C-alpha cells in the first residue's frame, strides 16, 4: 500500500457496517466456521474467483478484500483469546493497530484453516498447536516492545535510519472502547485503500503508453 495504509491514527470512532463488527459475546467454533465460510463468499464476490485459505498479503488487498479479511480476523482473534485464555501481554485489545501483530495473527488464522480443513491430515491440529506455541512467544516479544497494554496503547515505533527524518513521538492513548476503536481503524483503512487505488488508476491513465518497437 506504499506506506499509505493507516496502521496508526488518532481514533475518531464512526459507525461500521454490521457485517464488519464481530458478534457480541463468546465466539463459538460454529460461529467461527460461519465467519470463515462467509469470508470465502466475500472474497468470491470481490475477486470473481474461488476463495481459499491461502496467505493474506495485507499490503496488496483491495478495500473489498480487506473488509472481508478484517471481519474474519477479528472474529478469529476474539475466539482465540477467549478459547485459550490469552492475556493482553499476548493479544492486547488494540492488536489491529500494530502491523506486526496483524501479520502474526493473520498467519496463525490461515494456518489453522489449512490444518483443520476437511480432508487434512489428522496430525494437522497438533502441528498447529506446536506452531501456536512459537507464535505466542513472538507475540509476547512484540507486545512488550511496542508497549501496548490492556488499558493504554501507543503506536509501534520504527527506528529512523541515518538520513531519514526522525520518527514522530509515540504518545500513549487510553483505551476506553475497544470495539469503537476497531470500527474507526477499519473504516480509515478501507478509505485509504480506496484512495490509493483511485490515485494509481489516475496515474495509469495519465501515463502515456509506450508504443512497441
């Protein structure tokens, strides 16, 4: 997304369509399966191709694809933290604002879809749990590095290399409503993806086509 996806921004909560927000209360195995089936259907509509549980490249998703992926990932993360009793030192409330956590949790999600898919090997679930143990250690490290907590959050800060402008200060913000923040973040993310796609389309139309020799 050429650095234009708003991984960090000051929240200004807005209403998000109902099909983005996860259901209230505990997400069961059956509800999670339903979300994942709907993800396939949403991606079918977005791409015209069969949906699958392949890797998710968040940098290249269209707004329609990202909408489906955010919805499914949020449901998965809610299920994961409640199913396994994960503390905020592993999965914090504002995980969606930290790209390193999004990438890890998204990979964990698609890996589970593959390991638990019908017809998969019977050893798939134990393999997923072994990888889940490794993923939890990485999550702990990234959460500790970023400093995000249960009740306060600050953006993940990238160190500026020599010759680059200094990184802006990472100020802590209180977390008062996790779902409202997720709503605002996803809304801005989708808007940024649409704007980037429109800009690239304008650039493509303005660029003269080279004639083949």
